[in-house]
């Protein structure tokens, strides 16, 4: 009887152990899935950064025809250094995930070993009990010696449970042994992955050191040519001011025309006294620019696409951000950008970020700019060599507007983009889709 009680206790203990193993395995699977997802996201980010660095290298190779360093080369190199640092940071994050995975797998191996020993011990005791009571006579006597039918039924059920549990325990031991082998192989793969990541990190650090040295040499070169470069910058800023004044004048005129049209419409639809009051209180810029159902639709659609507008060039990066910011070399110079500048490759074509109507094609010096209206909103695309649209044209999203200018001296291909809401300048970066 004491033996049977002991075995019953082992059965209950074993069943509890199986439940704990099942729960632990489920938790392990959840953690493994989370780690795998994190690794996939980091791999995608790393792949994206590698592509961006390759594209930046392409841009740099286009500018290296000019032996003397240019501000354009410095901006591109600075961008490359930023990308390289982000890539190194991403690899470090991958290494951290791998370390977590190694720790998790090592812990799992320890738990499997511990539970495997317990199960083997219990199974040995069960097997010994089964061997001692293997003859049919003992089994029949165990059932027939019951005090009543109910107890006999419970004893028969107990014997079946005992037999099933032995099979279950044996199968679990086999599974645990297989799992242990699999986890050891997984740990080896994870360790190899870490070695590869560390090698990648070291290679990227060496590249970063080289790029920083190139940056210092380029800065020294630019310092020697500071006088001419400052003169060029002043001329560029003057051209930007001329363009800004033209854009403000055009938009202001467009608002005035829209308000005048609103006043005339009001005068024709209400009484003379009411009309007089309308003339004395002209429509706001917003209501005037959205006076038609088409203008309202365009405005609403444009605004609802904030953060997801397509880029005005197929490839490129933001080389100068919106608003005031320090010059990349001369800290005493503050740059003020009404929009953003997007550096691209030679032959890049400017395209619309949203459907609308071409309001004006403007020429500043020897380059073009295209102003498009989207109801209450306006977008400007400037620094174009060629233009393929004219005032009054209706355009669709991603329609090609013209060829972006490439500076023959330094190889720079850069598109200037502005977004206006009425007469207020907006930051285009917050409107474009993230890359």
C-alpha cells in the first residue's frame, strides 16, 4: 500500500511537472517569437541603411570629379557619417538581441537538463514498480481485494492511469532529449551569428574612422577657400530671397483674387445692405481659397495625407531642413530655409506630391520653379533646368514636372520643396512619408 501511495504521489508530481514544462515551453515560444520579430525589424533597418549608404557613395562618386572639396561634398559626407553611426547602433542592438537569445537558450538548456533528470528518476522508479508487479495474478488480486465495486473500479482506473502515465513520461523524456539537442544546436548558431555581427561592427567602425578623417581634410580644404564660398553662399541666399518674395506675392495675389470673387458672389446673392456688410468684412484667406467644392475636397485630401505624401524625387535625402539652423562649417552663419532641400542624383526628375493645378511657372536667374495649388495649400518645386508643365495645367500625384538642375562645378543635384497653407509656410518634412 505504501508503494502504491508513493507511486500515486509520483504520478501527481509528474503531472504537475508536465504542466510546468508545458507552461515554460509556451513562455519560451512567446519570448522566441518576440526576439525573432525584433531581429527581423533590425535586419530590415540594417538593410535599409546599407542601401542608403550605397546611394550616398554614388552621390559622392558623382562629385569627386571636382578635385577641390565643395560644400556639397561635405554635406553628403556628413550624411554618410550619420548613416554609418546609425548602422553601427543598429548592429549593436542586434548584438544585444543575440546576447538575450543566448541567455534565454542557455537557461532553457539548464531547465531541460534539470527536468530531464527528474523525469528519468521518476520513470526509473515507475519502471521498477511495474517490474515488481508485472504478473497478471498480482494485478487481478489488487482489483479483487477491493472492499466494494466502487473501490474496485477506482483501482482499475488507477492501473490504466499508471500505464498511460508511464507511456506519457517515456514520450516526454524522448521529446526533452530531442529538444535539448535542438537547443544546443540553436545556441551554436546564435554564437556564430554574434561572431559575424561583431565582425560587421568592427568593419563599420573602421569605415567610420576613415570617413571622419576625410571629413577633417575636407573641412581644412574648405577653410582655405572660405572667402569664395561665403560669396557664393550670399549669392544663393539672395536668389532664395528673390524667389521667396515672388512666391509670397503670387500667393497674396491669389488670396486677394479669391476674396474678391467671394465678395462678388455675395453681392449677387443677397440684398444690397447685406452685400455692403459683406464687402466691409471680406472673406478670410482660408474660406476664400476653399470657396468651391473641388477646392474643399483638395484641401481636405491634402491635409488628411500629412505624413504620407510621396517624395518629390524618387531617391534622395534631406540636405537642408526647414527653418533656421547653423551652417555646417561656419558657426557665425545662420541659414533660414523656407522649405527643405533634397539632394538627389544627376538626371533626377521633380514630381508632384499631390494632385492640383499649376498656378505659375517662375524663372529665377537661369532656373525654373513650379507653384502648384491644392485648394488652400500650395507646393513649390524649384531649382529646375527644364519644366514640362505650364500655368493652368491640372496635375496628378507623382506627375513629372521637370528636370532637377545639376551644378557642373560641384556635381550637386538638389531640389528645393516648399509647402504653404495660405500665406503660412509649413515644414515639408512632416508632410512627406518616412523612408
